[in-house]
C-alpha cells in the first residue's frame, strides 16, 4: 500500500471518528436539555400547585370566606370594587353543592375570586380569573398532592375547582356550572 493511500484511509477514519463523536455529543446535549426541561415545572404544573396551596391555606388558616353567605345575590355583589371583574356566582344547593360564600385570593400574584361550595363534609374552592384568551375549553382533570382539580375556560373566564371530593363528583360540579352558565362575567379591566 502506498503512503498516499494510507494517509487517505487514515483521514477517512479520522472523519468517521469525528462524525461519531459529533453525533454522540448532539445526542448527549439533547438528553441533558430534555432532562432539565422535565425537572422544570411547566406553567400548568405551577398553577396547579398554587391552586392546591391556596385551597389548603383557606382550610388551615381559618380563612375560608371573606363573605359568609349561601345567597348568590349577596356573594356576587361583594366582589364589586374588589376585583376588576365580577365573577359568576351560581347557587347549586338543589344539586347537592351548597354555596358557602366567597373571598379574595391570589394566583400568579394577581387577585382572583374564590367562590366556596361544600359537598357533604368536603370544601370546594372555585377559583375564577379573567382568561388570557377568549377560547372556551372543555374541563380537564388532574390530581395534585391528593386533591382533585378541574380546569376549564368559558366566556372569557378561567375556572379551577379544587377539592378532596372524588374526581367524579368534582367533574359533576364543573359540568353543572358549565351547564348553568358559568359566565358571562362582567370584566372591567383597566
């Protein structure tokens, strides 16, 4: 074999080695970036965590309501002037979800409405805030730290229902609100 053939063969081998090393490096970077992304909570995860924390805080801090009333015509006007929107407040007592009252709460450092219901001995916090988009969405369910959460958007508002009640019952609660018109609200953004 001639020296020129040997050097071309060595060069080809070196190029193949560098190609393999480059491909391995790209694969390693993709795995690391993918792994880091899975460790960083997605916004929905952060919101779900904050919703559950707000729910727990309302139970443990003995601050379930700012306005204690089973009358929707008392609870809804109580929010006037306290928020830049008026949340819908629906009486579901005849369906087994009596209204307890409402309070101001915070989500992503913004004030939101918390309308409080009960199902037997379980408290249901319904958090309501203006939606970022006007698109309505179907209810989606998840479990976070043993608490059921149902989230949906309707008529320009976002809803998060959270409780220790069963997922099926919380889904029924959400569907009742949707069917009875959990909107429209009265946004007064500005």
